[in-house]
C-alpha cells in the first residue's frame, strides 16, 4: 500500500512539472524503467 502512495505522488509531481518519465530519469540519473516501476509500485526487493 505504501509503495502505491509513493508511486502516485512521484507521478503526480512529475506531471505537474511537465516531465516525461525519461526526463525525470535523466535528471536523477536512473533508468526510465526504474521511474516506471516506482510509479506503479513494482520493485525488485
């Protein structure tokens, strides 16, 4: 449940800034796939 809340928050803020997942990934130096996983609540823990 917590992962879903965090993911929704990340997505909301990214969209508010007018950024794509790719742009956010480049800015914070992670892969686009990582951003996608965060936003959907999927992780490899």
